[in-house]
């Protein structure tokens, strides 16, 4: 019954918005104690999932509701626990916080769980266990410390309780990868673009997407990535963003069916001046752009965002022409692109700089044009606190092995 009720909440949570329900209830939180080991749920990405358990006898600050569950703070959002597992706090037990850590702001760091991860009441594996965080979570870290054995511990906050996770059981989050693609062709028809790094094969792309599916990755929208950067949303540990620049016809022909089959989401950064009125006959020897109808057809998978209007060109020195344009020229182009793309998406909030070229003028114009984030072609991952207008991305090339892909997108520090 509880799961059915919680999943019905997704309708109220408006497709992934992570605003906590705690503030909406208008009721003060109160401390209660678990009577037995209790499963906890929370919204992670767009889904409400099991996120672990709290052991019997533990104290949590919960908000009363009219439903069969209580709500409590969990990471950047709201957790849920069955009312039948809680009772008033017994005896004189109380939550101790002599240093005022409960009121400290969260840091820009998360821990990542790769398996069910024990959580302790103190930074000591011999202390009483608080509970367990489930596999495949990102969870905000408040602080770190080392114990007498030089072991690192992560301080976290759950339901207005301080708790601790050992670095032996979890890793620090090294960021979310944004994958970059442009053009996709079958090997046998690729006679012109075989040696361009921005063209990948249908076989390689399909293998890469199959690997992501088999490894349990969630594909994020740019809206969810923004929630991550701004510390407003709980997301899975195994997360990736898939982007395609330019709006080429091959995306509709070859990438869209693979992504749709796997239930993946992606972002298409579109050069709005190059959208065709009617579909073109397929010609693998030329760079063809999608039409209005083709863009509308792929929108159940692709979120349409901006790759500028007329600024996707180079000058006589083969440099992005954006770098030589005035602020007002760039701002006009960015705003025109946003307007042109509203026929597909009323929320054009994200930008990809043409050829990855940007300068301080372009960054200012992107902000003033109303974009929330902008992506570059600088290699790396995205972390909370990054400059939202200078986000890094990764290329997975046609010739890269799946081992190389695994190394690039796994939670390893980037050199």
C-alpha cells in the first residue's frame, strides 16, 4: 500500500522537481523512534525508490502527514517512512549536537554508493549502526574527518540526525559525465566522414548505449543536471547525460531508434537557422539537418535546446565566429535561437557553444539571454559548484573500446 501511495506522489512532484514536501506541509518536524528496522524511500531522479533502511531504536525528525507514512529530510529532497515503524521517543533519549553541525550548510561534495552501505552513529565502525544507504545513490556530504587510524569518515545528515559513512564503504563523487555526439553513419556508407572525430559509427554507438544499459546507468536531462549542479536534487550514482550537437538528420535516422529502445533520454542542441521546412532525401555523403517534422518526431527521447541561430560558423582563420562578435550581436543571436526553438520546447534553457568556442562576452550574453547552463567541449565531468556556463563534456570516439569508455565515465578522478 505504501509503495502505491508513494508512486502516486510522482504526479505531484511534477516530473522530477526536487522541492522538499517538508516545507509544503506547514507542520513542524518532531523526533520519533523506530520500533524495528524500517525501509525508507525517497525521490531519486524522477523515481521514488528504496534508498535504504533505518535500524530499530534510531531517532528521526519526521513531519506528520495524513497518509500512511511520515516524511523526513533525505539529501536534497524528501524521504518517506511507514508510520507503523515509528513511536514517540522512549525515556530521556535525545539527539545530541553540541557543535551545531545539524545547522551547517551542505558542502558541494557527495558520496557515491556502489553497494548497500552501512551508516554509523559515530565515526567509528564499532559504534551503533544507524542504518544502511542503498546501492546507486549520490548523497551530500557535510564534512570529512580522519580517525585515530587515519581512516576518513564522511559526515552526513538524514532526518535531522548526524550520521557517518566510512570511505572504505563509499567514494567521493567525481562528477557526472556529459557525452558528446554529432554525426552517426553506418560503416559501409561512411565514405566522406571516416576520419572526422565528430562522426561515429552506428555499431559503435549501439554498443556504447548497450553498455550503459547493461551497467545500469540512468540518462539525465539537462534539467536534472541543473538540479545536481545547484544542489537541489537527489540523483543515482550511475548517471550520464547524452548530448548531440548540430541537429543532423542522422540523429533521427540512427541514434533515435537505439535510445528509444533502451528508454534513454538525450538532449539535441539545435542550430535553429538550419532546421529544414521539409525532410530531405537521405544522402550519407552530405551533412543534412533535421526538419520540423523530424524534430517533433524525436521529442519523446530528445529535449530540444540551443546551439545558436546564425553563429555556428568559422571565420577566415578557422576560428569560431562567435569569438569576434560583439556582445549585442551574440545576445541577439542567442535570444533569436531561443524564440525559434519554442515551437518544440517552451523551456529552452540550455546552450551549447558552437565548436566549443566561448569567451567572457559569450558567457555574459548566455546569462543575459536567459540560459541556465551552457556546455563547452573542454574535457571533463560536471560537479556541483561548477561555473554553470562553462560545463565540461566527454567524447567517446568511434575507435574507443568499451574499456576506454568505462574508464572515462566511471567515478575516477579526471587527470
